[in-house]
């Protein structure tokens, strides 16, 4: 069984989608811990209710980013994870932390990278007047919101969209592509080789590399 540690900061709907898919689809993997940098992250309750270790490592308890990342790394590594999944984890990570998990840390960003990095991606998309928007699962590198792309989902931007309606349309697709990507990793079908993504599509779901329908 592969071991998955998920990091969250808030609601945790992507975390929930991954936990559900792992159980329902009987992945050869176990979510061994969910760790949040905030005690009020509502996703912790869901994880705990599923019998998963739900842990808080408050970033405010540490004087520097480096000290927090070192403490976080220690807590994560105590669970010997094969993969670390960032699911709405709202922290900029230090280079040593990222290097430590090179090739085994995934993130989801709510835009079609490399467009609209950072925060308020849906507002950015509306302001730019783009006709399509979406979400990206990528391997984490030291470059914030960059890193080799694993899968993207595309959604239309509609004339009457608000930030909220667009965000909801994107989030629905996040819940499709993120579990698929993590599943591919734990099934040994997804890896990073010399900075390039290697992905063997699922026999049943060959659409992994295509925009979600
Ligand atoms: C998602 O939109 C994710 O792409 C972004 O933050 C949001 C987290 O939502 N990184 P949730 O906590 O998974 O519900």
C-alpha cells in the first residue's frame, strides 16, 4: 500500500474528493495523515471522521518560514509518505522543503497554468476576458505555482459569470482531475523523470490527459 499525506489550510473539498475516490475505487493506497497549518481548517473534521490522523502544525508557532517548514517536514516524514498532496495548502514553501519532496509532491492550482498564478485566479481570469479557464495539477518545484503539468481541466467562461460561479465550475473539475492524478501516482503510472512528466493513462480512463468533459 502506498502512503499518502495530504496538506490543507481550509475547506478541504479536494482532500475529500481524494479520500472518497481512494476508498470507492479501492486504490492501492492509504491516506495516512491530513495536516493543516491552521487549527480552524474545516477539512480536519472530515478527515478525523474518516479515522485519518488529522494534525495541526500552526505556522504561527514558528519564527521563520524555514523553521515552520522544518517542523512540518518532520511531522510529514513521521508517516513515511510515498506522496505528499497539497490540497488548498496556502503556504509558500521553502526551497529545501520542496527539494526534499522532489518528484513526490503534487499541487492543484485553480487556473490553466502558466496563466494566473498566485491568488484570486478566477478574478484574474474574468479581468483578462479569457473564454476558457480551468485547473492544473502539477508536480511542485521551487517556482511558485509552476512545475511540470500533470493534467489540466478546461471550463468555459460564460458572459454572466461572477467570481463565485466561475470558481464553482472550476472546483467541480478539480474534484475530477486531482483524484485521477493522485491515483495515477499511487498506481505507479505517474512519475517525474529528469523534470519531465511520465504518465501512463488508465485503461479505463484514457481521458486523463484530455480536458475533463
Ligand atoms: C482550490 O480551488 C484549490 O485549487 C486551491 O485552493 C482551493 C482549495 O479548496 N489551491 P479546497 O480546500 O480543496 O476545498
